[in-house]
């Protein structure tokens, strides 16, 4: 063996003239917000790919009334990528402000209304997203997974069909019946810029987020899995911390991996899974149990049967709610880069 062979390969960051890694996140909601809030502090080119199936609350109302893409998840990702200085904090408060009175305003967030107005002014959702990104001076960019107006539906194990993302997300009837599978109607097709970003990425991070309403809907869009197959980037799945009532009751880490891999298909394999190995404080676990939610158990042996590499790390930020700590999660992702 030569001396050159004995020398370790240089890290990407130490390679002369190497460019920052291109990272694409795929998801939506609070999970994407926390992920992006941590990643923006690292040297990387960020693209957030966002689900467009939200049908409830402020987003759903605006989608129905204006015929635009639902703005809520887009708003969350744009705000996550904004700066952490005083101006950035004030703008996040402003765009997250939710009206609690006013005829027609009650329940709407200012950011959703602003993005809807920008879409009307600029003439397209894409231009509105870009303009809001410039106004917020974000690091990176935010892309809708699709421009197709489509709806999410779920088939339960007993054959019942639940239509609409919000009805799946907050299922009020037959909530004890597991979901068999979810699908889109009509078919949705990947936004060309989204497909390009995925193909050119050095790393694609799937999750965290609600399994069937934030993560899987992206993978149902025609062209997303094909872009993932073409990409030479590593594919990372971030496993959820807690189960969700009527969606992932009783799921262990291996169940999340299995479902995501199922929707990715046999030609697109996950390379790495980041999973929490930190115990939840007992009093918090008791409170969540009252809401039919439990900590996702890390069943290591079953996980290793499904994915080539696991990265167990303490990842929790525990306050009123249990969330991924943005900085710990970002650090874990950069370990894999």
C-alpha cells in the first residue's frame, strides 16, 4: 500500500475551491421549519421543497376562494430561512400573526394573506414566492413541489375513503382505523425547478413532519421519485419524535422508515436515517399520552434491516411541545456530509 493510499481523503469542506453542498429538504409544516432554521446557519445552498396539499384553516380557505396554491407551508419555510436579526424576528412575528376577529379575517394569518396578495399582484405563485423571499432576505429558496391543484385522499384499512388533507390530518371519525394508503386526485406533476433542484442536490433530506400529510404527499407527485433516482445526492430521512393520533398510532422508527421507503419505491433507497435516541421526560410523556401520542421507539435492529446506515442522536427540544432541536438536527445532517 502506498503512502498516498494511507492518507485519508480530504473532507469536502477542506477541498480547495469546493463549493458549499446543495441541500434539498422535502416536507412541510413545523418539521421543515425546524430543519431549515438550523441548516441556514451552515455553509450550504438550501432549497426547501414544500407540499401543496393543505386544505384546511387559513390556507384551505384562501385556496378555495382564490384558486391559488395553499400558502401556509410556503410561508413557514420562507420565514424559517429569514435572518435572525431584529428585523428578521419582527417580520417573523408579523407574518405569523393570526387574526382572531374581524369579518372574513378571523383565523387568517397575515403571511398567508400577504402571499395571496403577492400572487394576485405578480400574476403567479412562483413569482410571489420569489418576491416574498427577497423581502425577507432569505438564505436559499423555497419551491412548491407541484403547481398542479390536487387533493390528498386516504383509504383506511376498512375501505373507508377520507378526502382532503385537513380531514386526514384531524380525523374525527373512525380515528382508530389505521390508514392503508394515501393518494392524489387528480394526478400532480412535479414543478420543473423542483425536479432540477433534487437532481442536482448533494443531499436530499426527507422529513421530519406528519407522515401522511406533510411527507408522503410530496412523494406522490409524478416526477419526484424519478428526480430522486437521477440524483447522485445522498438521501436522508429524519424520523419523527412522536406518533400522531389517527395517523401513526403505535409506530416505531422502523415503521416510519418502511412507509417512506414504500412510497419512494424499490428504485430509490434511503441511504441514511437520523433517529432520536433521547428519552422524553416522564411528565411530558404523560401529557402527550393524554393526547394519544407517544414517543417513537427506536427499534434499532428492525431499522438496520431496512436502511444501510443509522445515525442515532439526542435531537429533542422540549418546551410546551416536543420538537426537533434545529441546531442539533442540522449538526447531525452535516455529520453525514
